[in-house]
C-alpha cells in the first residue's frame, strides 16, 4: 500500500474542513465510495453496528454458490496431501545430496 492508494479517501475526508465533505455514493451512483449515514440508519442496524458495507467486492466469490462444506474440506485435504508429498520428495532429494556418495 502506498500513499497514492489513500489519495481518494483523503480528498473525500477533507481533513480540517468536515463541513465541506460531500458523499460520492447515492442511489444513482451506487459505486460511490464516500457515504454518509444518518443517526436513524445506524440505530436501526443490528446491535447498532458500525460495521457498514455498501460496496460489493467483485473479486470475492459469492458465498451462496460455494460447494458443500464436505466437498471444500475434501479439496483442502487433497491439496494438503499433494503439498506434503512434494515436500517429502524435496526432503528426500536434499537428504540424498547431503549423504556422501561412495566412490568405486
């Protein structure tokens, strides 16, 4: 992360001049990244949670379309077995290289 990654936030945040802040989010611009919530909207949330999300990260998988947990667990176990096999192969190769070879 670099300072440039925060430039949009700093521009919207307007440090020192809060009264000049303007939301970039609206019903007509749902991709706007700066949004104001009023008191009633926050109080209406479960346990008055301030964990506010309104943008959807398209890079994340939709959890509604994931396979069953047992299938995911089996895929993870298969991947781990494969990785362990590869590590054992590397370890065996390293051990062979470390063992002095007999000369004939």
